[in-house]
């Protein structure tokens, strides 16, 4: 949602100087939701796997989708708990000192759109 909807909307509608503040305001609400939801998703997945005694499915190639679910959960956990505090906040502070903010936002939008697909 943030990558495909919010970032392009911010780039099109807000002046370059206001984009970072607007993005951080919107992203802050998403980050709270992600930090609350991913531990709940992990707990429910572990509970279901335990309750159904489905641990052996991780050894069966026919259940490849279980690894995919774990991978998607890991990505959605790494971003708000690790990447954001370590890298993204530092990047946002550095971006305030860049002179050509339009070029920076165009580059960020391009790479995030590629990453989303």
C-alpha cells in the first residue's frame, strides 16, 4: 500500500520540500499497524501449525507454500522492526540535506516499485 499508492501520490501532489514530512506522517500510522499485526500473525501461524501437528509439512515439497508464508511474514517483520529503525530513519535525515529532492524522490519511487514486483 505504501509503496504502490502512498509514495506515488505524495510525489505527484506535494512539493519536494513537504514530501518527507507527509510521508513520515502517513507511514507512521502504517508502521504502528505493522508492528502490532506481525507478532499476532506469527503467533497464530505457530499455534495453527502446533495444533494441527503440521510441522512435518515443512519437509514435504508439496507444501512449498508454507515456506512462502514464512518468507512473506519475515519480510513484513524485518521492515518495521529492523530496516526502518536502522536504515530508513537515517536515510530520511540525510535526505533533508540533499539539494535535488525531486530526483531523490523519483529514484526512491522507481526502486520501491521494482521491489514491490
